[in-house]
C-alpha cells in the first residue's frame, strides 16, 4: 500500500515541539506588525549559478533582519503581568535590535545584554530602538549567563534568540510567505546559526509544500548543527564574515526539528561567503550580511547539486559594516583580475617611470598604486624595485599588460592579493 504524501508529512511532524498549526497561529501576529517582504525571481543570479533562483528579501525589515518575526510573536504573547515586568535578551546583533524595536512598539521595557567586545555601532543601534543595553563579559556565553541572572533577579522574561517555540513559530512565517508568493520550490537554502529560522521554515514547508527540500547552510568555521545532525565533532571557532551564524551550540528544540525535517547541511568557506555578498550587491543591488548571503554561498560552493532546480534563497539580514563591504568588493575585483599587481626590477635612471606609465596608458590600464623602493639588498645597486597595482578590464587584459611589460625587456613578477607572491 502506498502512503499518501500528506500522511507522510503529517507523520514527519508528529511529536515535534513546533507544528504547522503553531506557525500558522503565529502568522496573524506577524502580518499585523512586520513587513511582508517580497519573494522575487533573480535572473542574473540564476545565470550566475545555473539554478532558477528566487530571493526572499528579509534585509528589508525595519531592523534589516528576519529576527523581528520571532521576537514580535514572543513579546506579543506575554501576559499583562509579564509585559509589566519587561523582557531581557542576550545578543550581539540582529536579535537585540528586533527585541528592542518591537518591545518599544508594544510598550514593554527591554534590556539587552551584549558582550563588551560588541562594536559600538551595534550598541548604538540597539539603544536607538529603545532598549537599555548592558555590556558584560568577553563572549556571547558570558552575556548569556548575565542575561539569565538578570531575568531571575528582576523577574524579566528571557527572550531566547532561537530555542523558543514562539520564536520558532514566528520565524516560520518566512516560509509561509515564500510558499504563497513564489513558485513551487525544489529546494530552499536557509542559513543556520542556533537554528530558529530553519526550524520554523522546515515545519512550514513540511506541512504546506512537502516536495520542497529545506537545506541548511553553515560556515565551515562553525558547523554546530552539522555536528548535531551527524554526531561527528569538528573544530568550532575563528573569525568569520558570517558572524550572525557563528554559533558554537545550537538549540535543543531547533536541533530536534532539524534532525527530523532537514536532510542536508552545506558547509561553506569564507571565500564563498565573500563571493555571495559581492554577488548580491553586484547582481541584485541588495546588501546582505555574511550570514544573510549563506544560501547563495552554498549555491556557489555546490553548483551541481542545485543546477537546473528552482531554488529559494533567504537574505536573512543586511547589517554589515560598510568597511567590510568595501574590502569584499576590492577582494572580488582582485579574484576577477580586474585589479592586479606587478613587481618589476628596473634600472634606476630618469625616465623609467614615465616610460612604464606611458605604456600602461596606451594599453588602457589605470594605475591605482605605485611603490618605488631602492633599499632592498636583492635589488642591484643601479636598480630599483617597482610595485604597480593597476585596474584592468578582465583576465585577458591583465595577461596582455604583463606580456607587454615583458616585451619591453622588464622582468615581471605577478603579485597576488595584498602583494603576496603568486
């Protein structure tokens, strides 16, 4: 006997701490106070990746992140007595701003504990939304312990960033909107930190669109959910562009749901994350933080897995340091060989710099930086070392420039990003 797909999916939800009914029950609260962000086809990303790509733009929320959904549902369901006592949360980023923003909207006092290492711009943004900020400890774990202490001492309700049934149900509304607004997805790629977003979305897709595969994405440096699913421990830690999903421990509730409903987690490296942030900006003209670009990073890392499939991406957040964006754009130009560096050893005599500059001008290369050094011992006494960084059209143009320099009898050494030898 063949079991109908609907029955199979109901069985998948059986005994889970969050159900489709919970997600659907939270949706009216979300619809009333949170932006219904668009789910739009992305032709240029489709051409770039080989998949038919649609993007859910959660970076358009008031706090530039999906976190508003879960925070709103949790705060909206506080009893009058709980609301009077206020809420406390621990976060170094998007969750902090979401709790502050909706707490202020609902007239609920909010206190956010952040590590002392939190950038001042994030502290200021959280305070601007109306929260009291307490800086405590060096790590998120330290801040978490202090938030729990304050919760007990002051009677404030602790709003967990991910391991809470109301928070998970609220995050699941992202999937309900994608199901209504988008096509029939073969797969949806969802960033994983603690697991609140993917848990809620997986429950919603299992109940409403069971043919859609919900795939998680983590940074290789923080494979916490991957470890929870496979039982194979990997090192966890290090500086990552995707700090929003840089979590050492996932939630107990979220892990239970993900183990049941998510078949696969893709681990992406820092290069893929950088390329994804750049691609969102260049191809979609949208700003994604590292965590928010994780889904696209998975498409870049494993294109064959998703080639020809209809894939949904969630830009889960857009809070990224402008200096970081500038660095990513420059690094991508170097990867594409549209910014290249050459090292030349030349005779130290009048006219040499002019001769080289004239040649580069004729070739259409724009000189960005020049370093002229005479003091290195590996340079002849009558010579000098010249490091040039130039802007080119593409890889072929860069190779043409190098051959032209060599054609002038100039020994040329190609340098990689940051001046490192190739």
